[in-house]
C-alpha cells in the first residue's frame, strides 16, 4: 500500500463510512474455495489411499498452524511449545484406542492381560488410575480438547498475568515442550516411552487401518479443519480480532482503552492449543500411533515454519504453507535427504528476511493485482483493502 | 499549603514512588474538584508524567493513596481504573497504527470489554453514530477509513483524544497535548480541548505557558517529586520559590 | 534409604555427588557465559548457540588429530592451541552471521529466533556432511587422565578438575572484559542507551558485531572444554539449548553474577536429585522448578528495577 495523503483518500471514504463487511472478502472467498476444491475434490481423486492418508497427516499440522496465526500473527504471542498441545490431544485419543486394542482377548499372552503391552513389558500389573477414564470414548474426546486447553490456561494465566511476553514466553514454552518430552520418554511404563503408543487398531470396533476407514477419516479431518478455519475467521473478524492486532502493536494503549490484556492473550492461547489438540487427535487416528517425537522442541518449531511460510497473518495461508512445506519435505527427503535439512534451514532464514508475509504476502503483492486487473470489481470498495 | 476540598473527585495523598532508592514522586498531596482543569507544570524530571502513570496504574506506587470517587486506584488494574472513569492520553501519540481511524475509535467504544463481550460485539447503528459524532469533534470525519499510520502527527494526537472522548471519562489526563504541533494545529487543539474539558475534571501536563493560562483552573507546580506551589496561574507565577526553580539556576 | 550406608560412606557419597554437581555447574557456566553476553546484553535470541559450541568441539577434534599426525611430541599441549583456535573460529563465524543475518533483525526478536534456528539446522547438516553422523571423541592428553585420590573412597577425575578451572578462568575473563575494560564499557553504554552511545561517538554497529562475535567465541571455547569430558556429534548442540537459555533467563538477563548463581543452583539441584531419582525425573523436576520460579518471578534471580 502506498502512502496516500489524507485528502485524496478522504474523498474515497467520504461517501460511505466503513461497515462491517462480508464474512470473507473476495480474495479470501476465492482462497477458501480453491482450498476446499483441493482438499475435497482434487486430492481424493488424484491420490491413492496411501498418499491421501499422507496428505491427511499433513492437514493435521495445519490445525496447529491456524492456531499459530491467531496467537502469533494476530496476537504477537509466539509459542514454541505447540507440540505439547498437539501431543496431549493425540495422546488422549491414543490412550482410548490403546485400551480398546488391549482387550483381555487380544493380550492373552501377556503376564497381565488387559493392560497395554508396554505396561506389561515394564512389569506394571495394574492399569494406573488416570488411565481408567480413557475406557470411555466420550471422556476421551472431551479430554482431547479439555486437557490441552486447561494446560494452556494454566500456563497462559501464570505468564500473561505477570506480563511475561515476547521472547521470554517463547523460551518458557520451549522449555515446557522439552520437559514434557523428557517426562514421556522417562516414564515409559505409563506412556510407552520413546516409541509412543503404537499398534492402534479399532475405534468402537471400526477398523481404522483399512483403506476405506482412512478415506473416511481424511474427509472428517478436512471437515474439522474447515470448521476450525471458520471459527478462526469469526474470531479475527470480531472486535476481539482487532483488539489482538492493537495489542500486538501497543499493548499499553489497549490496557488504557479499558481491556484486560492478559485475558485476551489467555483466550487466544487456549484457542490455539485446542486447535492443535484436535490436529493431534486426528493425527493419532489417521496415522495409528502417537509418540514423543511430535511433542518436543523440534516439531514445535517446525510447526511455526509451516505457519510462517503460509503467511503469519493469513488463516488460509497457514494451510497452504503447511501442505507445501510437508509436500516438499516428502519429495526432497525421499530423493536427497541431506539437502532437505539444508533447505529447511534456508527456509527459516528466507521466510524471515525475504518474505516475512509468506505465501499470502506474495499472493497479495504479485498475483492478486493481476487478477484484479483481469476481472475488475463492479462496485468500488467501501473500505480500503487491509 | 495544599488546598483541600471534601468534594474532590480525585484525592492524591502522600503519594510516593521510589526506583531503587530514587524517589521520583515524594509524599505528594493534591485534590482535584469536579469540573476543574488542573495543570501540572514543573521542570524536566520533576515527576509530572510519573504522577499520571501512578494515577492510571501504569507504575505501581510505593506508598500513599489515590482515591477517585471512593475507589482506591492504587489497588486496581489499568483496565479497572479505566472502567472507573479515568482516561489517559500519552505524551507521544499512542494510537493503533495498523487499524483504521474508525477501528481505533471502535476499540475505544465502551462496550464489550470482556473476551466474550468482544467476540459478540456488533457494529450497530448506535456505534456508528457515536463514532461519527466523535470523529466530527476531532476533525477526522473525512479520514475514518484511513489507516492511523498515515495520519499526521497532529491528527494522531486528535485521534488519541477522540479515543478517550468516546469513553466519556469523568477524569481526563492529558500529557502535553499540543507538543510537536504546528501553530495552526495548536489553535485547533486549544479549541478542541476547551470544548471537551467543559463537563469533566481534567489534569493536563503542559509547558506552553500561554496555553496553560488559557485553560487552567488551578496550577500545581512540581519540583523533584514534591509539591512546590499550588493555586491560580497568577498566584504561582508570583511565588518566589517557583521563580527560583525556573530561573534560579 | 540411608540405613545401608555407614557415616563415612555417606559422607563420601555426598562429596562425590557434590563434585559431580560442580562439574555440571562448570559445564552450565561455560555454556551460559556466551549466551549471557549475547542474550543478556544484546537481547538477541541465538538458537544456534549450541552449534557454535559444537564448532569449538570439532575444532578441538581437528587440532588433536593434527598434533597426533604431525607433532606427537607436543601432544600434551594441543588443547591450549585448540582452545584459542576455537575462540577465533567460532567468533569469526559469529561475526559473519551478525553481518549477514542478525543486524537486519535487531528490532524483530521473534524473527531472530526463527532465523537462528534455521542457521542451526544448516550448521548441523554441514557438520554431518563433514564429520559424519556419528559422534567423534578426542584423545585426552596423558596428564589429564586418571584421578586425584583424596581418600580411599573419594576420587576426583583430573579432566573434571580441569574443566572446573577453565570455567573459573573464563568467567573471570568475561567479567574483566565486561566490567573492567573500555570495550565492556562501550557494550554496556550501547545497551543502556543506543542513541546516546551513538552520539558520543561509539560505533554502535561495530560494538554489536564484536559483542556477538565474542559471545560466539566464548561458546567455541566452551565446546573445546566439553571434548575433555564427552564426545561430540552434529546434533549435540541442540541438547544444550534449553538448559542454556533457562540458566541465563533464571539468573536474570544482563547479570553475570546472576548467570553464575543460577548455573550453580540448577546444577546442584539436578545432581542431588539424580541421587534419589532416575536421571530423567531429576531433570524434569529441576526444569519444572525453574519454570515455576520464572512464572512467579519472571525477571529472574538478579534483575534491576528500572523506571519505565
């Protein structure tokens, strides 16, 4: 956007004062439709069940990236521990699936039948009390959201009430990711250790390993992702969304406009955690296991790059970024595994130095103006483009 | 020497803050009456801005009390102080540069302060009317769709005043509202301030003596965190201690 | 739990455990010193700090190989050559990184964090391509092997003592550099008020670059020291990064004494807990305690109260 003098732009806006516009503007509508066509039509038609499942796995990371757009892009809170919430959500569902897979009949050869195999290997003879409620699917699904959101609430309250922000928040969330990883690996009798919770088979008797189940789960996953996208868009378009942007730039001023800044940060952090947790649960059920390698520092910071590549301010961009980076990762690490790590490192640097607004920014500055020229709008906009 | 008023809106008593032993404000007492325009003057480092910071909760006091209509402000959070009816304008224009003028005013509109209130907030006709009314007063009616980042320095100052105005505070605190303005802007701002201070209490920090004379009901002179003199403009100008501080060095 | 041990045995166990804690303390101090300069003074988050340490370790490895091949007679002294070389190699890389990357991002701390993470990935991959994925170890010079026998139950390994001595020496060096030299004065002046420092004729850009370079150089020396007590792999740096940041933040950024005090308390807590619990639980509890304390006291142990 170029500098315009107040006088010229005043002429533009004089006629119509800004109204709360449509839920999606034209660019966003086109982006959303394109994404829906890709996810629900092109990918399922073009890919075999194995590859489709792979893309389903990528899309579970997109939940995390969308949460990061709200926390980091809009709110300026960079969490380097989103893997914690992805993992907690994933583990909550994995515990249910594992208990179902560990029925006394299935585990008859163990010294203690009826408990998960890794417990038996670690000489545990009784299911720990905190595993008991995970026999219930309803409880487990509630726990998928509630446990990570509560955890985020505790962390957020402790930190934002004391006005810890910026890089300190990032470092502490990173430390929490490290702590949880060490804990899960160290307590292998209760958590499955470094291998995680594996060999998940059925959900209420429905075999989740079959191609048909995987295809259905892919669509469920896509549906949930769009639900989260809609919710995220609703939040961003509400006054809360504008308060987040205001807070990112002038936190002090927001306080003196009468807002309790901490409660807004806690809310958006919890929302981001809940999104990540849904992604984690969908990962578990689609891929068939959950392990600490999705909890720690490295996966957490990689999820940030998915969001950054897509554009830290764009909800749809986050999904495109996630798909693109993961697709490239699969492509490259199959062909040149050594180059991938270098490429990923370079991507971190490039996204910061060269295109800080990510794909969404490139789209806005390079592609969209051409489309606008080809298909001019019928009515003049009432609000200057954001 | 301090003038006491049992009907005071704001009662500042024994207010003290120290930073690692340095007392920036030291045992300060003053009282602001309803509809009064109080101007605080004093040399650099006298603690003028710190007093405003203490009243609005930006800096935590070491001791004393600040009572606003029965609320003890020193125990409250910034946002609670705002809800109690205290508005604060900062020295450097402090507006949300990434948002439009309209959105700046909308965020300041006193409704939907809680998380869910903000989610449920709708731009209804009432909000529109009020924002346009304020925009008219602060000379920005034609720039509502403009991003605040593109406003001139003076326009940003007006916008910030407008953001306070829309909250209709009972006590308005302005830190150097005409600093850095052109002569023309200054005249317009004086006119603006004269309109908005009419039916509320105001505390202003200002260096421009001509401007102070125009608006002040009473003047408080601070020096090294302490009260040096208080009274009408003519009274403090004649005070030998004040002359000493301003001219004696 | 103590019933099985006699009094003197218990004493010896505590002495040995305390000594293990002191070695861990030295390691923490060495790791944190460079970061205390970079993060504490400049506020830059360098996620590649661990990789700068590892670079120092690899330099030491190369120097030891070179001495083995070409100057076996002087092998006892190679470590000192390696240490100096490690300082300049890591410091030189730091200077280049500051010029290419960091200086463009001073106003965007969170972006610095991401960019330096990318740098760490690249460095790791380069190490892997040059030195292989497996860990390498150096041959410790003869005079550093063995242990000092204090009593029939208490033995102190000499390489551990050496690392402790290095930690003390480097801390003293950094202290003198920061608080007793003209350069340190300039660094602190730039931190306190960049515009003013500029105005009184301090070349702030050069000061930034030198500060960053020296922080990285100190990391390189720390890496060299680590080769005396462990082996080096391409991803070893990443293991240190959380600990190192926690030590610096816990101590209170900007306070050298704070960094040392926090390294001491974290290392002692961890090594004492390790005696009672498994290693991983000791680590979890220590880190949890640190994070918990930081939530209550975010400014860390030692911090100045400033007028906003």
